C-alpha cells in the first residue's frame, strides 16, 4: 500500500489484471480498504453467493467466468480508488 497519494507529473497509463490472474486470497490486502465492503456486497448480490468464502474450500470457483470477471474488476477498482486517496 502507498503511504503517499499518487500524483504523476505527466500522462499515466494504468494496466490492470484480467481473467486468469485470479487466485484465492487475491483481495485479502483490500479487505480493510475504503469502499471494499460496499463494493463486495454488490458482487455478492450479483452472484447470489460469497465467492471469497466459497474459494476457501473450492478454489476452482474463481475460474467461473462471472466470478473471475467481477473479482478482477473489483480488485482494479479498489486499486485505483486507493491511488486516488
């Protein structure tokens, strides 16, 4: 985690992981981040289940298209949000 806000002097490109980069525990470092709970609640609502809890006993669930898409986007959104704060 950054201790100072991100403030580039020039143009900046952000590259985020895509599907295939998901692993169990991938959001552990974000659990205390501002906005995590609200955004993760939305993911759970869309999926109708708790994929992070499910992944503890069944890591293969992370490779389902809907789950991997939502979790990788969530990680990217949280990372960008943290950089802006």
